[in-house]
C-alpha cells in the first residue's frame, strides 16, 4: 500500500519536531537557576522594548511576587515606567533592593523606573524589581500571566509574564 509510510512519517516528524520553546528569563545568578535560559521574549510599548519578562513562582500562601525584565529605551528622551497592573495581584509596586538597618531588604522606589534614552535598565533578583502585592493564588512554574506596563510617554502594553522557579534569594537575614 503506497500510503503505508505516511502515518509512520507523520509519527516520526512529530517526534522530531522541536517541542514548543518556552520563553525564558535573562541570566540570573547561576546558583539559583533551575532551568537554562534559551530564548528572549520581546514586547514593545512605544519606544520601549521589554525583554524576557518573568516572575518567580510563589509558595502557597505567599502574597507577594517579584517581577523582572529588561527595559530598553530606543528613543531619544528618557521614559519612565510609571505604573503596572496585573489580574493576579491587587497592586504592583516598585522596589529596590538595598541595605537598611544592616539588613539587605526591599525598599520602596519612588517615581517609577526611568530608562535613559538609548539605554536600558534590568529589573532582576537582588536589584530593582516590580513587586506584585496581594497575589490571590500561588503562581506556578510554567504559568504565563499578563502584566500591563504604563509609561510616562503614554505608551502602554501588556506583556506575558513567564513564571520560573529560580529558588529563594534571601532579602532579609534569618
Ligand atoms: Cu520587592
């Protein structure tokens, strides 16, 4: 039968076809990575490119979650990320990580994150980040959820936040 090989070929192709590639976060401290980064996801809002937005999985009962990304300003004047929102949390606030009272901890960042013209900023573990407050349900590894970003030039976009388990990086000494 001439077509006998077709199902076999289809099966073989199904095996050979690359699995859907999940977008992954930018490089984070090596000891904390549980999945090797292989791809950059890109979004844009006006002149701002948003690269590889991701957030860390939460434990059951954990009400906050950090969100990370690279913000690249392709324009000729500074642009500020002024606010953000997501259906998975009650609010999104801006944090820096710094030392206060002798402890490494998260500190409120006033005024949004400003990206210089032609420059970029990286929101990353151990640095500045977006903090989702009032997370209703635990965010699981592999899930994707929307995060809307609003910039000072009026541009706005909703990016796909990919959830990764990159381990716990302490923000406060035990
Ligand atoms: Cu924070």
